[in-house]
C-alpha cells in the first residue's frame, strides 16, 4: 500500500504566479513537474532528478494546472485509490495542462487504460499481445463467464490487495460473497482472469519513450503466489532479452503511455503481459546492468536539464 501524506508536497517551494504564457520570462527555467500526490516514488523521483540538474518539482494536479505553462513538462503519475474503486483525483486537470501548452506525459486516456484492467485487457487483445483471458463480472449474481482456475481481482487494483486465486467454482462464489459489499465491487464489479500457472516470480520492466529504462525480477516470499513487494516479494536484478523488451514496449504503446510499468509472467514458451501500471513504484534497484534508472528515464522522456536549483 502506498504512503499517504496529506501534510503537503514538501519537495520544492514555488511562489504562486499567474499562468505562464508563450514569451513570458516569469520563471527562470522550464519546469519538469511530477504531477500526483505524495507517493514515495513521486517524492524520490523529484529528489533524484533534482540531484542530476533537472528542475523538478512535485505538484498536485490542481497546483500544476495553476502554475505550469508554455514550455513546462508534466509527468502525470496518478495512482489508483487506496479503496480500489477508481483513480486518484486530478485526471481532468491534465486536460487543462494541454490547453495551457504544457507538454503532458501520460495523458488522461493512457492513465485510464493502464489502471482500468478491463480496458487494459481490451487494448492488449486488440494489439495481439499475449494476455490472460479476462472477463468482467458486473454484479454478484451475474454468470461467471470464465471457468476456474482463475484469479478474481478489482477492476482498479494494485499492491496485490483483494486478489484471489480460485481453483473451483465454489471458491469463486465464496470470494464473491466476501467482497460484494466492498466499495470497489459495488462500483465496478470484479474481473475474472485466466490463471497463469504461478511460478513464484515475474518481471517488471519500466518502459518510456519506446525503450526499456529499468526493471527487476520479483520473487514471491515462501507460501505466497503473488509477487507484489507490498506482500513481501524481493527484487533481484534482471537483464531482459531483446524479445522481452520488445514485448513490454509493444504493451506500453498499446495504451499510448509515455512512462509505464509492465508486469510479465513466465510461460513455458515465453511471457505474457499481466498488468500495466501508470504510476509504477520503483527505486534505484531498477537500474539495468548497473545503470541509473532515473537518468535513463529522463533521457527517454527528453526532460530539460539545467544548473538552476529550486529553493527548499
């Protein structure tokens, strides 16, 4: 589960000013804003970019829509809600950024396609990308539409929360009874997904600008089939093959994402894309061959660098 910190953004202090238009010289640099809430990765991304001479700030969606203007860059990183019934507030503010001439990375449409797992499945299938068969269970008394073994999960989910492995129809029915009153089920129903034989490991690759900029292998703890770090999985270095990298890049392109995490599960004859994450959590351990994932991401996104240091 991500950190929730309502005490303020706390990364850099900016004096509120009127929106900047083309030709204005009110700002000393072109800003690179990570637009989102106080998730740990968002804070660390801004800190690491600032160390590398990138004029990075962390802004809420509303502040971004008020402060950014022509020439600035906004990397939108809105995650799913802790209640799993939708996406964090601020999606519509990204549309305002477009109107102001801000370079927006991760559009509203791409974020929705990443977080809405039903839409993700539809996009991947349309692009002929390997993905487990997925159907929507709109309400508790609806026909299942998929035979077990399967995985039942929220339509908007993360961190492995409320993800259930069901081997029989009776198990599915029991799980549905247990979750039917939860906010995410009442709002969106659930997804039923073909079970990929658990291997206790998966690979998460960071894809940006049509290239792989980082990744890890995640190993589930003993007795656990899910590979979420929030559930105790450990991260190990990975050296993705060209074929695996192409698969992840193609998956990111299928939803039009500028920066996304791609989770891949091993099969007997390759890999399948299991999920995409529009606000992927990562750290320095994601460097490939000892590289710097923060620098690789900045290069892939084409964000400006300067020697200007923001006040703290």
